[in-house]
C-alpha cells in the first residue's frame, strides 16, 4: 500500500533571508481561502479498483474555489539576479541533504528520455539558443520524446513519499508538464479530494484529463505514462521493484521531517508555475515548501535535453532551475532560497 504510513520519509528545506523592508513580513490583511470539496461525480464504487474513468470537466474536478481576493508581492520586493552554480555558505548542509536523492537514485530524473549530448564549436549554435559552454565548446543536448498531452497530467502527492518520488522521476524523464496538488499530512484541501474521487487516501493518485483515466499505485502510473507518452519502456532504475522503492526511501534521509506536514496557508486562486526537474537539489528544496503550504502548481519539466530549456531561455534570456512564475502576484524569479522565502511570506498564515 502506498498511503502516508508506508516508508514515510522526507526531503529538503532551505530558508534564505532576503533584504526587504520590515513591512515584508507584516501583512495588513490576512486572507484565508478555503477549498471547496464539491464533486459532480460519486467516488469510485470500489476502493480497491486502481483505475477509473472520469467524464467530469476541469471545473468540476478543480479541488479549490477561485477567490476574488487579490494577492500582491511583498512591499519593496525585487526578484534576485540569477547566480548559476552558486551555493550560499550558510546553506551547504541543506544542499548536501537535498543532493542525496541524486546519489541514491543514480541521477534518475536528471535526463529526459533518449538524452544525447555532443560537443560542437561555438559557431554551430546561435547566441539566442540555450547551450552550456565548456572549454570553448558548446554542449548540444537533445532528447527523444513521445506524444505530448494536450492538458497537464494531474497528480496528487506529497514530497516525502518514496512512491510519489518514483512518479515524479518518470514525469521528468518523459518531460511532461504536471499540475501537482500537494497532499501534506493534515492538509485541508486535497487529501479529502483524493478520498472523494478514488475512495481512499492513498498516494500518489493520478488523473489524466486527456483520456479520463485515473489511478492509484506508482508502478501502474509509471507504466501508463510511458505507454501513453513515452516509448513504452520503463527506465531501468524505475523497474527494479523493491530495490527502486528502497533507494527512493534512502534518498529522503538527508531531509527527514521536511515536506510532509501542512503549514497553514492562504490558498491562491490560480496555480503557481514552477520550471524544475526532479533530479535537481535546488528544485527539490522549493518543491518541499510548495507541498508544506499546499500550493497547487504546474511543474514545467525541464530535465537535461528538454526542449523547454530553450523556451525558458528565450523567455528570460537565461536558463536556470528552479524558476517560479506566480500569476497571482505577477512575480517571476530565479534562486531557490529566495523563492522559498517569497512563498512563505506571501502564502503562509502569519
């Protein structure tokens, strides 16, 4: 079973103070947006069934109400300048703890499916195209991806669950965009929704709005995604059964107690957007806080070889992950430590 009681280990946390005015931490008005749990359809008649079909619309499935309250960036807020490959000296321990999954999971989730790399001269790649530069050469990275879903896959999960991590890894490998509904322990909004939709609180739980398919069980979800949006083959590091689950569990040891429990928060009317990938320790630190605050977010997967790296590069003139876009406040920013501070100040109930 893949409920919260099974191998309940956790991951990362990073808090980085920002240089804002004293008003940054003081809000003149607290707005609390509670989720609605109305569903147009009854739960699955059998809680033991792993796959169901739903004909509901996106609006009917939406697990939270749209708020008329306005959200604004903190006073005197300025997004930080991106600093590539930089770790603050006071955050080295956090980074090392977040790096454990990279080691235990053999870099699964770092590279997109069919990843290939070659070194070419700088003249072969235009200056407006994303590419790393090493020793006077440009690194050309490509991937072989399957069909693309028209709408983002929807996944209900929480950061410290090893079964959930397995699904997040295949999401990165397949370069899929996913609407994540965080389900931390004692969460008020999306845990009850899962029980209402599928009949039990078990994670991960996937809904594919493109096909109407929904299911529990991480291995079943992985098999479904690779058959529908990949080449049909499960990556070796995700096909080892108990060994895969054990290594995913060991990966959580560096950040025990993080990304598991609900922190009271204000639920925004629109999901945030995070450009990230599962193999990055910096991205994991941000994801942990998104889960704790129960903030729905669209994850734009951008593992190595992903064509979305070029999209972000064209959008910002720079590629670095994580990158946050908040449609509720208009904030767009790099830098994991500052993103975490922004999320806590903007959405955590003070």
